[in-house]
């Protein structure tokens, strides 16, 4: 394999496929390397696909991409041990084409996306692990794979190797990941007849519901849970920060089991058949945790660059957009006959800064720290909210005014007035921040 | 709450095990036994690959590994986990992901 390519893309996930497709489509000589048996066989997601990001790369994706259901309703639940309070947002507007969000199954979607790369002229090699980057001084000149005579060379390497990216770290581009910046999610997929899903969730054919959950479902850890409807299956999972997992004694699978046994969730998956159990990390450190994303002969896209908006559960779209921008940067340099030096690749970071990716991450840059310092958001408040709802809803001969006083008292007893205001203020500031 | 057995979950998964070539190693087993009081790997690993033995030692069997990377990151005090991806094509093969 002594051939030289314009670009080598490591990884065939959302970021890698977006980068490889964009570059190949523009006529660059692209080699993409994926360690899985097929693209998607190593990848885990909830999974919600945001149409906008893929549409900007493949406008006609709806015609051939494997999509499960388009989403028409979002539920947000705050749970305590036996109940939930929440909100529903359902809109007929989401039920009109072109649809805005879909559920997908990553193993199928990634395979499809990768086929588009091949069709655009990119060379995709699977079952091959990149072991390290080949350097000439400070400059990346290629990759070493685990194949025989497996060194390959390129003008530029795009690292789209996901959250647990070993390559940039081995090359010394940035430090080891920190437990406070990374969440561990575990999930299962449960199969049910299509009609059962549609009647249980009050939806028609092709329509879907997402439920985002917070509160005691994470056993006091900083994290969230989710439940999404696919065509003939339901995916559900729970994720918490590694720094919190480290401090306690519940195993991830026990946490998932507790979630499934919760009285608000159990009936939704009753009678289903579990067909896969998966785990994956999510980089949730936000803006402050973003590593250097370019250098001499290399760029980083997707989860490997911490491009995840944990507050809004967006990741795949940031991955696709950063992959696309990385490829576009490269195409422009090639067209102008410029080399892939750090100086020229600086444009990549500038373009990221100007995109929704960095703007959103910057806006929420204080959030991770606030949540780390305020465990009451995951313990006390969910319980108080649920108790308050219970008190108001239960009819027991006590007048409502007394009940209100009781609720106010319980909030104050659990957290002082300054504490409550402080938390509200911190949250407000974090959402306002720019 | 009854304790769930992780093996029952892993049983649903598809693997191609690279027999005799585990991709993760404990660098110095003595360090786990004598200097690590928490042994978080034994609770945090979502596949239950790390088992605390009665004598304070930790045994690692990677066959059910989900390749998440947790054990590498949480062992931040001792950095006692040598972690590589499995060879291309081996390891967990998600059907749905
Ligand atoms: C449980 C869960 C739920 C989520 N839900 C959502 C959601 O609903 N919506 C959303 O937008 N985002 C969601 N995310 C986030 C989203 O999954 C990620 O942001 C996205 O997958 C990142 O894409 P990526 O291409 O950067 O990385 P990945 O998709 O992880 O791809 C990395 C690829 O690189 C390959 N690779 C790695 N190292 C090597 C190597 N050395 N050699 C060869 N190949 C290598 C891997 O096999 C893999 O295919 C979720 C994540 C999780 C874990
Ligand atoms: S990578 Fe994840 S699943 Fe594999 S041994 Fe480490 S913690 Fe367990």
C-alpha cells in the first residue's frame, strides 16, 4: 500500500463519513479506514438524526437512507423513585414534510452513509485498525495500520475516530481524557410489534416519540436517560458522568435495570424482547474541554474533538458538520495549491468558530461546571418537584393554600432560600451566556 | 431490586473474539492488589470484565468487552490499564448499535 492519497480519513462514523463523502465528491483521492467489520458495527447512539446536518451534505438522503420514524412529539420527564412530572410537546408541524428529526439505527445508517462515500469515489477499507500516525518531525504524513505492510501516506489525515480517540493522544496532540468530561451510557434495544408501539405511544405509522429523562433515574449522578421509538423497537438507556460513576457502587447495568423497572417506564416496554446491550462514551466536557483540532497535516472532527452538545443531546449533527467543514477546508487548500500546514489549516478552526457548532458549545460553556458543583439538580429537586405535584394532585380534604405553604416549606427545608435563588440564577446565567 | 447478571445481557450480543489476544491488559497486577483501594473498574465496567477476587487481586477477562474505553479513563490515579483497540474486524459487532 505505498500509494499516496490526498486525504486519509480514520473512522466511518458520522464525522468520518461526512468528511470522506464531501472530499470524494469534490474529486479528492480519499482513503477511509474503519476498524469494524462494516461501518456502524462499532457505533452506538440513541439515536436521533437531525435532518439539517445530513441534508446539507446529501440533500436527497430521504430517498435511500434507512430511517425509522420521524418525530412528532417530545416528552421531558423529571423522575423520582415512583413517579414522574413532565411536559409534552406535540406538533402537527413536525408531521409535515420535510421532516426535521428521525430515529435511526446506527449500524444500518452508517452502512448506508458509507455506501455513499464509495459511490462518490472514495476508497473505504474495513476490518483495519489504525495503530498510530506516521510523523515526519512535527508533521503527520500518514498512518500505520494493523495490516501487513500497512503504512499509507497522505497530504492530510482527518481523525474522526470517535470519543475514545487514541491516535491524537499517542501522537501527543492533547492530554488524556478526564472522567469529569466524559459520560458513560448504557442502552438496550427492545423489539415489539409495530402496532403495539403505535398504540402505546398514541402515534400513527412512521410517527415517533422521544422521552428525555432526568432526576432520580440516574441515582444521584450527573446524567440523563432516554427512550426513543423506532419502527419495530424501542431503544432506551441511561448515561452518567464517569467522575460520578467512580464515586459510587452501582454498576451501569444495574442502573439500566432500575430504569426499566421504574413504574413510568415498565409498561412502555412490557412484553418486549431485548436483542442487544451496548455501552459507549459521550464527550460532554463542552467548549472548555475542546482539544487542539488541527496541526501540521491533521484535523480532528466529531466526538474526537469533544463536539457534543450535552444539554440538547446533539452529537451526530455536530460530528457531520465538523467532518464536512474539515473536508471543505482541505478542498479549498488543494484548489489553491496550498500545503496542509498548521498555518493554512487554521482556517478549519475559524470556520468552526463561525458555525453553529462552536456558537452553541460556547453558549453553554458554563453548564458542565454548574452541574458538577450542584448535585441537588439530580437528587433533591426531582424529588421535591414530584412531591409537589403529588401534593397538589391528591385530593385529601386539605385546602390548596395550606398545600402550597407545605410545598414551599419543603423546598426551603431541603435547600435554603439563597441556595434556591442561587441555583435558579446560575442556570439562567448559563443559558443566557454567550 | 434483584441484582441483574450482566452475562444475560451480553448473551444477546454478537462478538468475534480474537482468541488468546486480549486488547486490554492490567499493567501491574500487584498495584491493584496492594495500592488501589477503590478498584472502580470492578463496578464501572459495563460488561463486568473486571472481577475483584477475594485476595484483593483484580482479574480481567475481555471476552465480553463492549470497547467503551471506561476502564482506561477511570483508572486515572494509577494508570494501570494498557488499552488498545482489538485488531480490525475483531471484538464486539453491534447489530443495531
Ligand atoms: C447512548 C448514546 C446516545 C446518543 N444519542 C444521540 C442522539 O440521539 N442524537 C445525536 O445527534 N447524537 C447522539 N449521541 C452522540 C453521537 O452518537 C456521537 O456524537 C456521534 O456518533 C459522533 O460521531 P463520530 O463520527 O465522531 O464518532 P463515532 O460515530 O464514534 O465513529 C468513530 C469511528 O471510528 C472508528 N475508529 C476508531 N478508532 C479507529 C482506529 N484506530 N482505526 C480505525 N477505525 C477507528 C470506530 O470504529 C467508529 O466507526 C449519542 C451517543 C451515545 C453514546
Ligand atoms: S473497554 Fe469498557 S467494556 Fe471493555 S473492559 Fe473496559 S470498561 Fe469494560
